[in-house]
C-alpha cells in the first residue's frame, strides 16, 4: 500500500436499510473501491452522514471498514464534532481500531475564533496520538480557518498534522496555504471540481464525493497530471465536470446516494433531517449520469 496521504480518497456514503446500517451494501462498495484502486477511504465524513450515526454504529462501521480494507488502501475516520470531548471520544474509538488518520472538521455552530482554533487542535494533540487532517469547509461550518492559523497549528504540533482538506472555494486562500505549507503535510482538495486546478498549485489529491459513483477515475486523472500529461488530465477533468457539479444540485449526500441507489448499490434511504430529492432535481441528476459509464451492481 502507498502510505502517503494523496490521490483519490473517497468520502464514502453510509448505506441505510430499514433505519439501520446496511453492512452488506457497505461491503460491496468497499470491494468496488479496492477493485478500482481508490487510494484511500474516509468513513463517517459529511458524505457518510456522520452526525446521524450513534456511537455503537460508529464502532461497528469503522471496525467493518478496517477489517475489509486491511492494508489495501489507507483509512481515515471522520471524528470531528463541535464538542471537544466528543471529538476526543471518537478519536479514541478510531485509534483503538488501529485507524491513525482522523479528519477533524472546524467546529460548526460554535464559531470559534482563530486563536480558539489553535488551542483546540493543540488540545486534541495533547490528548491523542491521531494523525489529524484539518477539514476547512466554511460553507457548512460558518467558520473559515485562515492559512496563518493552519501554519501556527502545524508549528505547535507538527507530528500530529497529517493534512488539510481545503474546501473554502477561495483561490487566494488555497494558493496561500500551498505557498506556506507545501511539503509539511498533505494538501487535499475538498471539492471534486477543484482537484485539477489545485494540482497545479501543488495539492496532492482530493477527498471526493464523485469517487462514490466512479471509483478510480480521479486516481487516474491525478496520476496522469503527475506524469506530465496535462492535456489528458484536463480532458478528464472537463469530461467529469458535469457529473461532479450535478452531485451538488441538492445538499450532499442526497444526490450521490440517490444515484448509487439508481445504480443498484444501496437503498435510497437517508436519516432526518435529510430526505429524498425533489423530483425535478433527481430527473436532472439521472439524465446527466446516463452519459457516463458508471459501475452497476453485479446481480
């Protein structure tokens, strides 16, 4: 296995059936990713509906993923919450299972200051041996972590910071992060559609929603770019872009789970407050998806 934190990392969905986690479907999805060569799997990220998964389900889901994947891809556990004690508890669960990479989202709703964020990540590092991937997604959290703050956190706890998942959609900020932090830890795009342009800034991969429905594609695109075939990587980017964009026509993970259900992989089931897509948006999603050769469940 490539131990470097890079390439195509799937923020995998959590399949549900009759209100419970559908481990049969989850296992088939993991097998598909291993077959297609996805570099890494993030379990219990935003796409995995982490806030609706209780602590016992969390243990079962991470244990299942760890046993299935073994060392064939790297595994990341989403552990971030807006409660430091709860985040530590989730980190302990993952570490006990042998999962070292932990995605920690900037705390939502609380709106910590930049100074608070430095103290928060130092607090996590002092109480856990986790390799932390900072997840910046101000559109969901209401707080943007600044490049200077990220650099300050790394200065204080370099051994604990493994990467940044950057989804601010602010190109100036993304460039500044690359300029200040390249070579210190992994730089990962937090949006599929930004992957190709960010590769030119020195970013090394993506934590991806798109990977759920077309696993292996972005790994090939990234490898193509890194080999110097920029034109082909650009072609692959623009080819995938319409589907990448329509996967966000409604709140993630509604479109991606709806499409996976259409392809036969999972049930079209969510947990409240999320629910099924509007009819017209679902029709648009499926119409665009028809143009792609997406993997259908093997009967």
